[in-house]
């Protein structure tokens, strides 16, 4: 078993989450009782050497692979996780099923037809509708950003393929991503309302490789208002250079499969509390992934972190006072549908949830540790 | 017009090639006559500021794009280059046509069928044959390298898809690449001889991205002995991890188009010498590219360098003593066919070629300057 730098990063996170799960029940992080401090130190030390989290990511992504929400592969991931969590010794392992709308790509390709015929690297955005069979061919009209599109006269958009070339700004806290996905969420609708035939966006992301980043168009797993795709950064730049010389004709072919209902589910496992087992400290991640990769970072790593952290607590001599509940949500990528399903199902037990945290932001070096309790949240009793 | 770091690198090369073209006619680099030294300094200074080379690469890759040998796009590149060289003021611009066998991909895709169904990122190797329509499905057998395959009993290979997982070693002088392409050149033939159905190789290259690198299987544009594809590094690692757990079934679908004869050609332009116009200093690059990218580095950059360098010499007040001949070869990627065609056509003028150089190794920072004259080469008279 070889462990890379990434595995070490993941162990660091795992140690950190142990700390969070054990300590944040106290009123203040700085205010850790002596009896707890000992366990915290032990968990941190163990976390830095532990391999459970890394093995979880590695095996999930290898033995299952991509896990698109609602797909057979996501169901396979639930079965795989259930068995894995049982082998790790967790209690009360169960799946809470729910139904979701299903979307999946069958064909997504595009090419420049003129003046310089060549294939482009694109990927359909989640929720894209299909083009007519064989694709749609139209002139491209480029906009710097969504505001420029909105300000344009519909006359110049009618019958065209809209291309939003907005670049993403790199930020450490992820706010650049939040800004960048707006064009993904709004482009097809705005284009469709203005009479355009399809929307291309410069791929979300700050890297320059010939790779297109997918993701949902809408927030709620709804099917979008038209065909939409992300174009890799080099292809976006190629389009831009060609458009400086004159009209550019593009063919876009997107064929998708949709179903009104498909099965998803949340996988749950617990470390039962010794004193207040009905009180819940929830640590979660999402088990589903998009279809283009194996979801190792988004969110295999998050699942490795929460499962690894809970397992470390499970292996202490004494059970924690409250129940640690691990939730591997389904169907997050298509609109946080697993989270909504959990909230709906457990609506009457919400006041028993003392703390809930999710790990879904990768597993690189920790650069900030912050938490906030909404003003209305009742203060939990000290551990 | 914006110029990047890469443009600056290219200008550095351009200056360097000016030096080469102007100076290496002397018996020794160190032994530069005073009259020549002045021009050399001028060319170096001009080269560091010149934009002709960069503009050539940018416009070739934008206005033409990929230029697969024998394709309509390669023909378009010849027309584009002819016009560009005329606008730059070169003399004796012409195309020397020749015919080549043609190969092009139509479909290339592969997926793991079991135990963890998922698509892989692959690319057919140049010269690959087609699988049966719809693809071939077989168990994968992995070998560390070609020697391990050759040492295996054919019994274990029969009916299987061979997977050569050899990694490439990074070296500064390119020797690692030379080693790595051997598996590309030999895998299909060896597999076929042993009764295997297809060959997958770990993609040539030292990067870890989910991208597969293409290139010819054979040295001479011949069609290979079976279906063969490169698998991206992450997919190679996924296959390897899965094979550690048990049998892996893969479906490989490759459909190619071949033609016994297709047109290619070398584009030639000159700066005519003032004293010995019949004596030729040849600087070359190749105009064709593989089909997956726009061939900006391989070998757009080389063409930018030689055209830019020759153009600087062209813009001097006085013509050079000998003729500078720029050759943009066709069909290099499929077996240096343009080079062979040139040699065949000009076989009777070989002794008038005082020096020949090709730029086909990218345009990054210059890290070594070396040249060698074969012992049998007659020494040119001093300039």
C-alpha cells in the first residue's frame, strides 16, 4: 500500500475533523475540558497516521468509479459503502432512499465548421437539453460575460450560438468558483429567451488545459431551457481568435437521456453515544459524483475524511457521549437532493442535531479553521 | 497584439537560429570574422524583439488548426503558408507535392465493462486497424513493459487485450521519449503475433493528466498489425488497481479510415544568396501535425522559428552570400515522408547543401547549444 502526498493531506483533514467532531460541542474551541483534551490529542495523533480515510477514497473510486446521481453506479456505490461501513464496525447502517429526476449525457461534441474546420473539446452541462439529432449549426456570437449578453439586443442573438467567454478568478476561499458558475446556471435560459439556439460557456476553472468542466445548469436538478456546453479554455481562446477575423460557424451536437424518476439514497452509519445516544453530531459528505471522472476529490475525499474521522472515534476505548452520525448523501451534484431528503425525513428530530458538518471542499492543505453558529442556535450543553 | 512568455522563448530561439544560419558556415563557431560578427549581433538583437515567428505560429494554428498528413487541412496549411511567405517577401516560393498513404481516426473509445463499468480516456495510435464494428470486448492482461510481454507464453495472451503499463522517464535531452515510443511502435505487432486481440499502452508522456497522447505505431506510415490505443495515465492506474483485485473486462472500439494515396507536399521559400546562390543553407520544420491538437508546439513553433529567422536575414540591407532555403515539410508525423520526398527530389543537388537544420523540439528555454559535422562531410569554405 503506497501513500502519496495527497494521502497525507487527507490524514491531516481527518485529524482536523476528529477535532471538530469531538470538540465543537463545547461552547468555545479554546475552552476544552482537561478530560476531553486527552482524547483530542490522541485522535489527532492517530489521524495523522491513519489509512482508513485514504483507503476509502481509493477503493470507492476504483471499485465503483463515477457515480452519477440516479444511475446504476450510484446504487452500486451505496451497496459498496454499506458493506465497507459494516466491515469498519459502524452501527445502525442503513440507506434512506428517495427519488430524483435523472439526466445523463449520451453524446456531446462540437466542431468549428468554418473558417478553420476542427473539433473542439466540450462537455454538455448537466441539465442541457438535446439538440436536434445530428446537432445544430449556427454562427457564434461572443460575449465577455452574462451582463454583456443581457444588455445585447435580441436581434443579434436570434438563431445564433451564444458564447460566454468569462474567465474565472482564482481565490483561496472558493468565492471565484461561486461567481464563475453563475454563467453556467443562467446562460441557457437567457439565450433561449433571446432567441439563441444554444449556449457555450468558457469552462469553469482556472487551469488552462484542454479539458472542459461539467456541472449542473440549474440548482434543482431541473432540465434547462436549451442545449448548453462548456468549452475547454484553449478552445475558448481559439474561438475568440477566430472571431477577431470574422464570422465563425459551429456545429453542436448534444443528446441526453432523462427520466422523471430514478432512485437515489443517503447511506447512514453511526457510532452510538454512551450517555445521550439520541443527540446527534452529524458529519457528512456526498457519495454521488459527476460522470466525467471518478469523483476522487468531489467528493470521495470528503467521504474518506468523515468515515476515517468517525472510525477513529469508534476505535477509542470509550464511546463518545453523543451519537456520531456519518451521512454519505446521494444526489448532491444535481441540487443537494440528498440533503433535502435528509432534512425532510428527519424534520422532527432537528433539535436533536447538536452539530452538522459536511466535508466537500477537497483535501488539500488546511489554510483556515473557522466556524460559525447562527445566533438563533441554542447553545449545546458542555460535554 | 499580446505576447506571452512563450512568445519571448520563441524569439530567443529565433535569434539563436539566425546565429546558426549565419555563422555555422564558418569552420568553427568561435572563429567568426569581424565583418560577419556585426551582422550576427544585429540579428540577435532584432530576433529578441521580432514578432514574425510568433505571429506565424499563432495564425497557422488559428486560421488552419490541426493539419493531419494527407488531409484537406494539410493542403489548406500549404496554401496558407504559401500566401504568408509571399507576404513576408520571400523568393522562389513553391510546393513540391508527393503522395502518401492516409490514415485517420473516425471512432476511438474504450470502457471498463466489469467489475466497475466506466469510460476510459484513450486515443487510437496512428496506423491502428479498426476493431469489428461496435468494438471488441475481452479480458485485459497487463505487462510492465514490452520485454515482459515478449517473455510471456502466448497461451496467456490469446484472445486478450494486452496492456503495456510502462512509464516514461523524464529526461532533458528527449531520450526518455525515444525509449517510451518503442512500446507504441511494437505493441500491436507483438500482440497480434501472440494471438491477442488488441493492444493498449500507457500514454507516452510524463504528465499525470487524463489525456492520451497519440503518435504513429510504425515508422513508415504503414497500417499496423492490429487495433492499438494509448490510455491516459489516470486510466492506466485505474486499470492497474482493478487488476490487482481480479479480472477486468474492457470494450475497445476503434474505427479508422485509410486510403492508399493522399496528397502531401513540402512548401519551400528562399532568401537568394548574393554570391553563391546555388549553395544552400536549409532550415526546416514540419507543417503537418497530428489531429488531436493544433500542433502549436509540434511543429508550429519550429515553423515560426525558421520562418522568423529567415525573415530577419531577408530584412538585412545585404543578402546573405548563400541561399537560405526554408522548407516546411509535409507528412513528418507519419514517418518523415516530407524529408524523404525532399531528399529523393533533390538527390542530385545534395553537394550544394552546405548545412541543413530542422527545428522540431519545441520552443522552451534553450538549455544546450551543440552541433556536429559528420566526419565525411566536406568542410565548407569560410564565409
